[in-house]
C-alpha cells in the first residue's frame, strides 16, 4: 500500500507543478502584443465580411433589376397584344357595318376601317417600345 500512496502523491505533485506552470502570468508587453494581433485579425475578418456582404447585395440588386425589367417587358408586350386584339375586333365589327353599304361608300368605309386598324397597331407598337426597358 505504501507504493500506491507514494505513486498517488507523485502524480498529484506532478499535476500541481503542471498547473502552476500553466498559470504563469504574461508580461504587459506580451498581453499588448496579443491584443494588437487580435484587433488586427478582427479588423481583417470584419473587412472580409463587409466585402462579401457588399458583393452579395450587389448580386441581389442585379437579380431584382433583371426581374423588374423582365416583368416590365412582359407587361408592355401583353398590353400591346391586348390593344391589337381589341383593334382587330373593332375592325371586324367596322367591316361588317361597311357590308351594309354599297359602291364607293362601302369602299371608303372599309378603307377607313383598315386605316384605323393600322393606326391602332402602330400606336400599340409605339407604346410598347416606349414602356419596354432595354437592358
């Protein structure tokens, strides 16, 4: 038993010496150097994070702008298509009304209906071009 007690005392003593060695206090210069190093590393990490965040925001803004442009293009195209469809429907009605007339009156009536349709289509195309953002 004496051996076990001696071994335990030896181990305890070794642990106490190890702990005492770990508890050694840094000098002020060492502490200041460690603080300065930590501040430099922290500033670098913050700068890197800010750069990455700025890049992500720029990418997101670009994606939003693209989506908005696509939506505006779709809207402008849809408006054009609807305007032309309405003009073509009005043209069909006008032509049918012209059929009730005869001779030159019928010809003039159809020419007016055709001119009105062409003007409505041109207006629809011009409106789309004005509303449609170009990338």
